[in-house]
């Protein structure tokens, strides 16, 4: 059997193995890149959530405004929303959505 294998055939097999290896290395690099991107997304989400939690952790709920305060602010009862908190939450939500590509 070995007497029938030529040097050219051996070289062809080596070349095929090199092609298969190159394709495997490329797939491996692509998969690693995809995993790295997922880790980066998770790091960003974690950072956003930690920032959000730190911002709001330990804060007491705002007291309901008195009727006089509501009238002075010219708002309807139940509509006295703290705009700073609302805008911060919207901004965080928007960052999260854009990060996730939605």
C-alpha cells in the first residue's frame, strides 16, 4: 500500500489539511469576536444598571404634595412627577435600548 502513495498525494493531503485548518481558525476567530461583543454588551448593561441602582438606592419616596402645593404648581393631583428622575430613567432606558439595537 505505501508503495503506491506518491509524494504528490501526500502534498495534496497536507494542502487539504492546511485549508481545513485555516477555515477552522477563521471560524474560531469569528466566534471569539461574537462572544467578546456579547461580553462587552453585558458589561455595558451591568454598568448602566449599577449606575441606575446607585442613583436611586437609599432614596426615600417623594412625599405627596399638599393640595396647596399642587395648586401652586398648577398641576393636577397625582401628576406632580419629579421630572429629573423621570428624565434620568428615560435616558438610561434609551441607552439600554440603543445598546441592544432595538
